[in-house]
C-alpha cells in the first residue's frame, strides 16, 4: 500500500524505561486503522526514546484518533510525547549511510565535539550513537547519513589525532555482515618484538644489525638487500636459537582475543611478514592461524647459513599475499582488512578494503584508511562493530573469565 505524505503521523515517546511501553502504545493504536511504516527505539541509561511512523489511506480522522490514543498512553505512563502530522519516510537517509568509530583512552569531550562538527559541516547527520567498548578503550560508533566516506575519512582522522583519539570511517551496508579476510603484519604489530633484533642478540651482532636497519630506514638500502645483509650476520648461529627466540616473543595485547573472536565470526586470518617462518609459523598455529607468508632462513647441519631461501616477502610481497589469500577464499578485496605499522606495509594497507595503521610510523599512517594508536590489537574488532560485551559474553560461554579475556 502506498501512503501519501499527508497520511502519516510520527509519534515520539520518551521517558523512564520500563517493561510494557511498546505493548501499551501499539495496543492503543490497533483499533484506529493505521499501518506501521517505521519504528526506532533506543534505551540509554534507563531513558527510553521510541519513535513510530504510522500511516493510513483512510480519512485524516484515523490519524487524529491515533494521536489522541498515543497521548493517553503517554499520560498514563508519565512519559513525554511529541507528534508530527505529515512526516515522511526518509529513504534517502537510509541509502546514504556511514559508520564512524571513534576511540580513545581517555576519550575527551573536545574530540567528540570536533568529530560531530566536521560531520555537520559537510552536510551529514548523526542518526544514532552507541558505545561499543568501555575497556580497554572507550569506543563509540556513530551511525550517520547524508555524507560520503571520502568526504569524512581524512578530515576526521586528522582532527581526532589532535585530541589523542582514533577514528575510522566506513560505508554502511551489506558488506559489514559478510565474511572478511584479515591480514596482519607480524613484527611490532601482531607481536611486540622485532624478530631480527632477537636473533641478532642471540648471535651477538646487535650493533651491526641495527646499523643496517638504520641505513634501510634512511632509504639507502631496499628491504630485500637489508634483509639479506642482516641475515648474513647470523651465519653459524645454532638452529636451537630459533626455538629460544620463538619462546621469548611477546604477543601484542589483544592478539589472542582478536584471533579467537575472528574465528568465531568465521573470518579468515593470515599473517604476512618480512620476518621468518621458523618463528612465526608455530606462533600462528598456536592461535589457529594456518595462513602465513614469511621468509625462510636456510639451516644446514644444525646451524644457520646466513642465507634466505625462496622469494623474499617484501613490500610488494605483502600486497601480493593479501590479494592471493583474497582470491583463494573468494573474498572481495573490499572485504579485506590489512593491519601494519611500517613502510613495508604501505602497499598492503592501500590495497585492502580497510587499511589500519597500528601504532605505525608516519608513512604508514598517511597511507592507511585509519590509524589505531592504542596498544590493544583487539580494538580492531570495534571498527567492525563488535562490542566488548559481545566479546566477553562469547568468552564466558567458552569458560574464559572476563579477567582472562581482558589479559589476552
């Protein structure tokens, strides 16, 4: 049935939440020959706002009767009511929607004000806000309309950073409910360490390796050349040193929670690294991650030869790995997420549907769609609309206490 704009009534109730409010309103409306066209309800800290759009093809008397019935309900419940005749469905608003996720530790009012102002200045409207996490960061999700991702993404990131907050802007729509591929860098992203530095310490060549790294960072060496030069310094290191390094690696806070939750969602996870398979593959396996692309150190007669065998996973190699995994699992690139911290991750961050710079260097932050500058890797989940309460509820079903969940 098609309803003219003059045949609609918007009813908004607000007041203290209690059981039976929705039932009371719709029971009162039932005898008056109106159809339900739209409805939204939200409860914040015990305060209920219920908005209902009804319409009729009959006489305007039906809407007047419905309006009086709703007013009686509001009076009986001690609630406030507002009504608007002729309200229209805003179909354009429903089609043109964005999600803005904002987080900080702490999250300051000035940061929220700046983000809200920038959305409004570009003609956007904030339709709904919900908290997705209170620990280990405060994270809010703004559901907005009337403005594009391209208009918002960079200005919001820059403004939020001034206030010590992080912001991600994504399109709303069906893709947010599809399967994702999440590809992560390893050193200083998935783990807190740089594996080459740990190996250098085992071989007693820390200073030499650091000097090569500095030259690479200054642009005097490309990644492959620097990798091979540093690996050469490890020649003669006993293979058991790889095990010791593997045991000493520290996961980034939230890495276990991130993997555990992504697996529950049915998402694909892959690790790509300029580091070494002997260290990374066992760590990945422990967390249920089977897809790994990294470099391989040659071992002969129980010792490292100082050579890297096979193709080197460098900046281009990481992007190629992302695209290869997406193709293998038939996941569109728009539903891929790449997470990294360095220049070696830039191509991967740019190619992904959502590139996240995690505690990253300036070049990576400039290339990414969003930046996370908190040390908790599971904060990525908040960008996907997963709440802290949902994470801890799922953990509880698996016998994981909130304390254990928050430590992993």
